């Protein structure tokens, strides 16, 4: 009996669809999500990136905007060198996920833009950018 119930539950999960709240997300009115990475912990960073990937699977193309703001020790995910997240970040960028680097952190670490992955965006203060996006209606996700 347990096997049958487990099988039915698994089949239900396979065919379950996301129910969106009104107003429904669409090309004209996408959901907007800002995520922050401020940690040096590779496991936590991996969890954040996995969460982004999972969320993106739930929304049709063009109905979700994602921006990831990296600051403090989390800025390491946007460096060109010594970065085992680089390929994944570049893959996300091809899916129109925006990555934003905090220039205050870069300055304190003496990192130059030339040291960073190409085609990322920059703001003076990463957390201020998160706050302004929240005020503008973006949802701040902290996995």
C-alpha cells in the first residue's frame, strides 16, 4: 500500500502545475525578483543558485525578471579568476538573469572591473540597490 501511495504522489508531482496569483505574470507584467549574495559560503551560494534555477523552471519565458546583487564576500561569484561558479553564472546570464556587483565592496577589496565577469552591471551600493528595487515593487528573495 505504501508503494502505491508513493507512486501516486510522485505521479501527481510530475503533472502538478504552478497556480499563479492575480495579476497573472505575463510579458507585459512579469514577476520581478531580486536576490542578494553576500556570503563566502560555497554551500549557501550553491543553494541560492539552485533556488534561482528552480524558480525559473516555474515561470514561462518572459514572465520573470531576475536580478542577483553580489556584495561583501559574495562578490567572489562575479570574478573571472578562481571562481568555480563562473560557468554557471555565465549560463544564467544567457537566460537574461542580471548580475550586479557592488562597487563599494570592489573598492574595499581593491578589485577592478577588469577582474570581473563581462557584461555584469555595477551599482555603488549593493544593499541600497536591493532596497530601491523592493520599493519599486521587486520581491526580495533570501533562500
